C-alpha cells in the first residue's frame, strides 16, 4: 500500500532527525526550513507525527499472504 510506504519514509526521516538532535544537538528539519517555528518546519513535524500514528496501525494488520500457505 502506497500510504504505508510514504508513512515509513516519513517515520525514517523523523527518526534520523531525532538521531541528529540526540547525538549532535542539530535539528536538520529546522535548519533546512528556517527554524522550528517556521510554518514549513511545523508542517514537516506534523506530517512525521501523523505518519508515526499511521505506522502504529501496521503493527496490528495481518500481512498479505501470511497464513495462506499450508506446508
């Protein structure tokens, strides 16, 4: 599903940004888009957060094809 892949990419971007904050005290999103309070930065943070919420649903879904095989 395309939405799952987009969400995964956004979650990975968010995780890498938090890694850079944790290790280097460097917020890449804020640096790229003009600070934490800039509108575009807030949009990116919001999209990453929504993607994280969507990704929770992936934990509880059955995978396609899982259980379909009978060995």
